[in-house]
C-alpha cells in the first residue's frame, strides 16, 4: 500500500492543483492547429520550357534510312521542389526518315501533384516541297526539230529521300512514268539523273533513257518556272534516236 504522500500524480491532481499549466498548453496547441489549417496548399504548377521552342523542322536524309533526330531538351523547375528535369516524361516519337509532322508531349508533376505539359511539333520535310504541284509544260524539241507540244505534269516530292522529286508524266509520255529528278533548292537547279524508264502507252512497252538539267526560279507573276534541258534516248530502235528537248514548266 502506498502512503498518502506516495500516490502517483494524476491528471485530475494537475487539473485540481495547476489548471493554469493545462489551459496554457491547450491554447498553444489550438493556436498551432489554427495556423496549420490556415496555411495555403501548394497550387503552383512547375515551369516547363522546351529548348528551341515548340516547333522544329528538319529535312529528310539524302540517303533513305540514315536520318536521325535529337531532341534539343527542356528545363523544368518548381517553386517548392526546385529542379525537376529528371521528372519530365516525353510521349510520342519522331521518324526522321519519313516525311510528316510529328507531335511530342512533355509532362512534369511536382510533389504536390501539380502538372505542367508542353507540346512540340517536328516537321520532317523534303527540301523540294515548294516545287510540288501541277505544271503546264511547253516542250520544244531542239534536235530533230519538231513542233512544240503542251501538256500537264504533276510534280510530287519523295517521302524518304531529300530533294528527290517524281513526275507523273515526263517528255509528254503517259502517266505511268517513274522518272525522278534531283533538286538543289540552294542553287535553284534541277537535274534528271541518267535513268532508263519503260512506258506502256499501248500494248507495246517503250523504253526511253533520260538525262538533263535545268533551273527553277520565280516567274514574272511570282510563279515557279522550271527551264529544263534534257536528252531523250529511245532505246527501242537501232540506232538509238537521241532527241534534245527544251521545256518550260509553269506552276
């Protein structure tokens, strides 16, 4: 049995003997709880910026399949968490070997759950794209002398090789033409690499061999004009007939 003087100090004893201590403690605790409840939550999202902007352009490779794309990167920071570069996630991909417009999405989240996103478009293009379209062609034969002819040609650009163009018709021949050209937009030149092409204007295929060069420029009415000289060798006759052409293509 405890002696009266040895009884443990109880909560009721403190309350009865020292109420000021308990009241003061309660006031402090309530004040801290009040301050805590009044504290503002972090609602500010991180700052996410893309290096070199939200739009990029890159030409196709001259050799198909050899193109590469390197993302120039980004920076991410937060008012509470600091540097968040390692927390950025990138969604999407770019095929540098296929012409097209690609979209990349960047996202970052801070510790409070605030999210920031950015998008970037990447345009993989052909340097000759500005030449694409329908042309009115006036074809004059220099040797042997033949009357001029006029016809329409649709010029399109290659989807995998830079500066390569295709004609749906060439030298006035039918639309199954697979003749290709090589364009240099910096020098404003167009070349027809030596190539042998088989046309089927009727039941009998006709094979021609083309080679030539020319210049593309802006015409007097701000239109694309291609002046092209080329040689057409008819490979179906012996001896081969070599015909020199001068054409004016107006777009």
